[in-house]
C-alpha cells in the first residue's frame, strides 16, 4: 500500500500543478468579460475557484516532490492529465451560460486542448468574448503540452517510431540543448515567439486586436478555433496568405526554429520530413487547384489561393476554412479525405499519421523491393543519414495498423448510433487525426458537431484523445500486464 501511494502521489502532485495553472488562466477571460460588461465573467470566476481548490488539494499529495518518474508513471500521467484538464476546462462552458451540455462542453474543451478544432458551438459572431478567448487559450496551452510530450515524453516511451527522435540518438555536438527539460523549454519558447509574430502579422494585416490574438493562438497551435462562423472566409485574401505562412510554420518541428536560432540551419534542413511535408502540400494543392479551375468552380487566382489555404489547413491539421470546399465535388472530397491522415512534422503541434512515418514506410517498402530484385545485396534504409533500426520500422508499421484498426472500429460504432456513412467516417478521421472539420453537410466546414447524439460526442471525444496521445499511450493502459508489473 505504501509503494502504491508513492507511485500515485507524484502523479497527482504534477497533475495538481497543471490544474492550478489551468485555473489561473481562467481569470484572463473572466477579466475580459468583466471589463466588457459581459455577465459570463461570473461563470469563469466560479470555474476558476473550483479548479484552483482541486488543483491545490492535489498539490498537497506529494508536497516538495523533486524525483523523476518511471516509464510506467509517464504513461499514466500523460493519459490522466489530459482527461482531468479537459474536464476542468469544460467548466467555463457549463457555468458561463454557453448553452452547452456537459458532454458538449467536454468535447469542446478536449477539442481545444488536443488542438483538434472540431466544435459544437454555433453563432460564434454573437458569442461573448470571454468564451471565444477561452477556446483560443485552450489551444495555446494544449499546443505547449503537445510539444513537450512530443520532444520529451513520446521518444522516451518509444511510441510509434518516436524513439527516432531521442536525444541519445544524435551526436552530442548536434544536440540543440543538453537536457530534455531544457529542450522542452526551448521549443516552448520558440512556439510562443511564433505566436507573438503571428499576432503582429494579423494585426498589421487589418484584424482587430481581439481577432488577431485569438487567431494567432489557434494558428501556431494548429488548432483552428475561430471567432467567426465563416472561419477565415471572414477575412481578406491577404490575411489568408498570412495564415498559410504561419500554418506552415506551425506544422514544422519546433526544434527546427531552435536549431536555426543556434546557427544550425544546415543541420535543421537535413530532416527528410521537411521535404515530405512540403511535397504533400504542393502536390495536393496543384491537384485541387487544377480541378477547381478546370471545372469552373473558381477563377485561377481564387482556385490557387483557396486550394493552398485549405490543403495547408488540413495537412497541418489546423482546421481553418476559407470556404466550403465540400461543395467542390467528389474529387476534392477524396483529396481532402486522404490528406486528413497525413499530418505534418513530428515535434510540431499537428496531429495525423505524421510525415516522418510516411517517409519510413516508403523507405522500408522501397528497401524491400530492392532486396527482392537483389536478394544477395546489403541495403539499409536511412533517415537523415542515420540507419533506421528494425525497432523503429516495426513501431511505425504497428502504429499504422492500430491507427487504421481504431479508425474502422470507431467509424462502425458511429454508424450503429445512427450516423450516415459519410458523417461517421469523416468525423472519425478528423477527430482521430486532430484536424477539425470533416466532410458532408453535418460535420463539414460549413457545419458543426452539434447535431450528433451524446453517445457519438463522447466517442469522438475519446477519439481526439487517442489521436493526440498517439494511440499506444492509451492502449498500453488497457493491458492487464501493465498494472500487474
């Protein structure tokens, strides 16, 4: 019993820190609503009081803790903290009279923290500023958490090939910073600087201060929550091009910017996933623009701009929309569905399969074909000049298998709840890949997830968490041997 307390205590202590930070951030939208005369400030204040009380209580479970966590504790902390934070982050939606049920509130909070961007809220243009700001802040906070998990936790837990990015796999001279904690701090700082730069660019492009701040937090986090029902269709083409640039930046590894700041531009550009990421965006944009322009759905200039915006938004899993691309026909819908799964780079805030995994799968298949043609040859697949170990290859293929399996199971479950096939498949894909809008009239870029039944909302909330935590962080906890060990 004592050993069990020592295992759980540090986890509760760290979660308590997260909850206290979350409670303090609730005071910001409370102040905004109070200053603007919106009565919703009272809901934020009540939510903050509850959150701070619970968080402070959890802090006392292991006061003064300075130790390190085991791998098992890392799995538990990563999973439990996201659930706990989503529940408390949902409180302002409940108490601030947003009209959401508890299921919808948790869905919206989970969507924000996982930077998915799917929403159940309509009438954003008339929504109180505090609620809109809270949605954006959740994505800002979630983005920081995702980056820390991606660079410091998942490589250690050897999730889905992420061990390829462990610091120990690089030469000491190539390390951006000497310790994982400093690395997490450095990439978080790069993330915040990019967010500030995005805010300045939006403000200079004509956005109001409030819109610029909210959209900057949603852009670099690749979250996609907007302050308007028409999303980026509300803004000028110039601002859409600005958003494209910063969405691309948000889809790049945050470590890239740290390496550039340290004068290691050449080293930063050696990462093969950068080329794959940009190639996916370019090919999908050309295909979509050629079809829309050739079909007369848009003029050449508009076809290029809207296609580039929507493709960038989907591949980076941001989820902004400049128009209802669902009305562009079956070909565009097919392109959108395929790139929904790709994702951007590891070490960014994007979701999806991640392009480094696409690179490893392609390199492994090419290597296997060469071995078939030259059975006595000796060939080695490489990533950034380093051999790709069989352990990494196996992890990637297993991740791919479970990703598709999970996608199929959730899609079938949604159809059993009464959803049509298009909505079920699209909603599953966009939530599991943390993209945001899906396809069809219900969950497409012109719709919301509000019409879905509560059972579907809870299942898709779980899908967002599964996708954000790279599946295995959750699947491992379902195995009895994990708890026995």
